[in-house]
């Protein structure tokens, strides 16, 4: 039969393991959320550039290379 010390140690081990797993899961969620936000900002910036070029093209018609560069 297992002693009280062994049972206590196993209980503490499983409790600590659960806490550590929860902490790692939370950290992974935070990192994923941060990366999603960065990607959204990048896509929005690219869309702004595309809309600007489309508006310029709509107002000017044909675009010269220097107009795009500007």
C-alpha cells in the first residue's frame, strides 16, 4: 500500500502539471492572437494601398510609372 507521502506527492505533481499546462496553453493563445492582429494590420495596409491605386486609376485613367511610385 502506498504511503501518505507518496499519495501527496502524486497529487501535488498532477496539480502542478495541470497549472503548467494551463499556463502554456494561455501563452500559446496570446501568441496566436498577437500574430493574427499583426496579419490583420498588414492586410489592411495592403488594401489601403490597393484602394489608393484604384482611385488614382479611376480619376486619371492611364497611370505612368512615376505616378505609382509617388
